[in-house]
C-alpha cells in the first residue's frame, strides 16, 4: 500500500472516530445522505467529506467534483469486479493490511494507544480496514485486466504514437551518461575491529552506570536519532533490517544487545518498550572509518592500472575484467547498468553524486583520476575507490524514435493502457445502474455520469 493511500485512509479513520460519523449528522445540522448509487453500492456524503478533507490535508490538487468523480469511478470498477467474480489473493490483502495497521499503530504510538484512540480493539479495526483494502485491490485488478488487453506494442505502433504526438508534448530527455568503472574495496578488517572495540567499550560503560542515551547523543553516527538520545520511536519490526529487529525483539526493556551488524553499520541496541510486533528502542550506530593509508594504497593501485591503460597495453574493458572488485560491472568490462531499468545510460539524477562530480568535467573517452565513492546501495559504511571511463554522452533533447525507442515504447504502452481503461469505464457507465443526487448536476465531469441519471426525488 503506498503512502498516499495510507494517509487518505488514516484521515478518514480520524474523522469518523471523532464523532462516529458525526452520529449521522454534521455539526451544522445537516443529516448524512446517499449522494450516489452505483450498481448495488452507495456513496455517502460523509465519505465524500472524508476524501475532500484528506485531499486538502495532503496537498492533492482536486476540486470537490473531481474527488466525487474519482469515487464514482472506484465504485463502478468495484461493482464490475463483483459482477465478474474477481478475486484477489487473501495473502496480498493480509500483507497490505499488516502494513497499514503497522503504519497506523506507529502513528499513534503502539497497539494500546491506537485502541484507546479509536475506542475499539485492534481486531475490530483490522476487520473494518480489511474490507476497504479488498475493495481497492479488486478495483485495481479489474483495471489491470482491462489494461492488459492492449498486449505488446509493435515498432509500427510506437512509431504511430510518436508521429501523432505533438513535439511539444513529447518528454525532454535529460543528458545521459554511459560509463565504465574499475572498483577497489578497502580492507575492512582493521576498521571493523576498531569499531567493535569502541562499541564494547560503550557497552561496558553502560553496564557500569552511564546512560545509553548520553553515549548515543555523543557518538552515534545516526544523526536523526542521536539528537534524541538514539531513540527510534515506536515502529513495526519489519521497518528495520531483520538482524536489527531480531536482536531488538529478543531484549527485555532496559537490556542492551551485543554488537549487531546490518548494511547500515554496527549497532548497540537498548530496548525501551515492546508492544506486539512493534518496539521502541535506542541505538548507537558506528560505521567503518578507513585510514588515509587505506586510501593511499587503493589510489596507488588504481593509478597504476590507469597508466597501463593509457599506454595502450590494456583496454579499460580488459582491465575492469581483471582488476575490478565490483562483481556486477566487471563481467561487462566495467560497463555500469541502472539496476532498475537495466539501461546502460544514466540521467544525472540516477548517478551517484560523487560520480557525477567527477564526470561533469570529463569528455567521452576520458578516464578519471582515482576518487572515493560509495557502493551502489549508498550505505555510508561501504566506502569504495574507483576510476571511471566516460564512454558516451547523449545531450539533453526531445525524445526521438531513433535514440529513445524504449522510453517511447513505455509512453505508448501507458497511453494505450489508459485509453483501454477509459473505454472500459465508459462502456460500464452505459450498462450500470447509476443515480446521482441533483446536488452535483452542475459538476463538469470528465465522463457522462449524469446522462438520464439525475435523481428526480
């Protein structure tokens, strides 16, 4: 479940809990009423009020009529899902529900605090939100089924989309870089031993009476939590690395863990409070700090490799296969690929900041001097040293069929899917019983919801 959906559902929950749906009556005396019927489902005025408030709270730019039309669309698709006996995996619902309930309890500070706020036990809240999540997932499944009818577009389809799209409506592709790299990792042994010695010292001092929070404020490298004495605040255990949450959940309140290693670095953890699958703890985080000697040694090695390449004794590609310690790029002669798209071209925002600073002063064919960077995950503990070869630059330009076929294929597929879903919605509007309250007769809807469907009451 994405964050926007969670916020919308949370605000609706807060509004309804504040007055039990206003006791079916608003503060100004207006009674709640049905404002639309779509198939066998009703939309209540109170539901619209919730979504209007949610949109305003979280900065969604949409007017009242636009929000109401989106509610009509969802109910229409849900009605179709029930007619077609669409089912969704109960496992998927459980995963989304667990995530939502975890976010909800984190917002209010735990299971007990959430039950107190809403005045009902967690299992009842779960039952209420399960139906909402199931409805959303069934609606999404119907729309995806409609979109899948588009199938795979052919090159002719993509070219037709390109030719029909006004040039000022085509996306501007940022400057792209194709790069190769040779990476060396520092020897972590001494740095890790030094960190572990510090953490053992801290643990001993805590056992002898010093406050964990004081040491966390002074020494932890997690700046976000250090300012509050290392406190993480109440959160579901699945928000943390498994090694971290497993170690934390094994502690009793007040207990301090042994040293715990995660991709973020090395931790000491002190349990504050546990509540079901949630906990609040303090931690001290330290990351390996490599010495100037480590850097000098790696730079000297990379300089030597660079000189061999410059003398034409070895190509950059061959040198990467022989010397680079990055397993993903070395097999491709050092060619770096975007992990998400698989593309060998990177826009500026997809590059590591350290890499971009080096590349910004280079021309195609240039090989950089050695520099310090971070691994692909960007974890602060994963220092690496590298040299780069700038293979190619594609300047910023309006997308064209020759250079940006894959990007245009994605856009054409997305447009075709949107058109297919829109066609499906309009067909169902014509064949579904829909009544809309006259209160909305002046709304300028995108679709023909009102044709012969205004209530005559």
